[in-house]
C-alpha cells in the first residue's frame, strides 16, 4: 500500500501565495507521475498540474505562470507553489501519485487539503 500525506492548505487573500506538499510512503518500486487535482464546490475534479519521472510538467491553462510543481525524488514528495492566487482557485486540492509495483501501475490519492482564496 501507499500512503500520501498532504499539507499546506489554508485561507489566503487574493494575490497571496500558498505551498502544498504531498509525501508518499509505503511499498512501491518507483514513482511515475505525481500531480495535483482540485475540486471546487459543484464542479468536477480537474487536473491542475502533473510532473513525470523525468521532470516534464504540464499545467492547466488557468494556472500557467502562477503555479509551479516540483518534486523531491529522495523524499518522494511533490510540491505545488501557488502564487498570485485568485478566488477561483478556491477548491479542495488532491495529490495524485502513480507508482509501479510488480510491473503494474497503481494510482493513489491524498486526503485533500482545502485552499480558500478570499477577494
């Protein structure tokens, strides 16, 4: 099994910054992709950003230039630096990690952390 522990959410004013982190632990051979999704009230969960094992990144258009994903390979941790936050960024943010174990890929989700941006 894999455990994901998220931290870093909170309440911030528009224009402010927050940094989320997600640490993975447990039984796996390697971590493939690590990413962040978010779900706002009444909306579907959407992919915000993902980083692959070789460090390639992708972002949803609405956060490009404001959010930065990074990972610490030694600590099996992924970070999301969020700058210039907007009220529309308010959502529960979920960490998603895909690991390889016994030649198969498995996806795991964090517990979610609330990000609230006030106007």
